[in-house]
C-alpha cells in the first residue's frame, strides 16, 4: 500500500472556505455547517463520496504501473525489494529485517504430504477467500509454479503486487514477494497481508520456515 495518511473519521466544515479535522471514535460521520445550522450528512452520501475518491484515484492513476522486473529472475528466485519500506521478499538476506520474510513449506505441518498441484490449488483458494484490509485480490498471471496477484485498495485504487513461486526441485518450499507500487511506507500492510494468508494456509498444513 502506498504511503498515504489515514483519513480521519470526523470532518467539520466551519464555513464555505475553511475547515478543520478532528479525530474521534465511532462511525464515520460528517457534519456540514455554517456557524448556526449544523447538519449531519447521511451515510449514503458518505458512500457516494467514497466512490468519488475511487474515481479520483483512477483519473490520477494512483494504481501505478506494473513493474517490469516482476516474475521469476535468472537465478530462479523472485526479485529483491527496492530501498523503500513497502516491500517484503523471501529473496532478501535474512539479516535485512525490513525486507526479509521467511519462505513457506506446504508440507511442513502435514502427516500426509501433498504434491505441488494440490498445494497450488490450496494457495489459490486462500488468495480468493482472504481479503486483508479489504483489498481486492485479482490473479493476473498463473503458471504451474508461479502466481502474480494484484491487491487493490477499496478507496483510491492503490495496487500492491504479490507473487508466489514454487522453486524447482522436489522440496515443498514456496517463496513470495509483496510490494506496493507507490510510496515509501506501507504501515506494514504487505507484511500483515502475508501473515493473514499464512495463517489461513496453516489450517491446511502449511508452515513458515521461521516466524516473523
């Protein structure tokens, strides 16, 4: 997820030219007012305004362009992360605490091992059913050993690229990379997404090689 400030939950319009923001608990509400006649804007209007934000995101292309370097690299691994703090990858050095994440083992917690084809189906099902932070997953590329998923944010249409790779060989390792297309920080959205997917896969017998 690109680096953007989290919207406050309450907005107060003081007049036609000035406004101030105030953070408060509870549902999202907007109070429009002159100084004498405050008016609570209905939830339906708030939803419509969210749609307007989504349109703005499309107009200004906040989704970003798909990086050219995605996919399996020459060393048969996924790409490393850029210097920004909005990416994690199993290809990074384990000493890099900002970008490194441990691979998975799809037979790590099973009594009866499964093959790659079964594991791939489990992964795809979990991707489709799990929506961390309400990002919408869209599988844009799938091969026997590789999957590329675009996760789109519900408001501004920001896009994160998530890749999964079943490396060649007879082991049951799965590598992955999750990165935002724009911004410098992601507030741990990519790491939390991967964790949420792993927790669902653990119910099927998958395990992480390490915890993080």
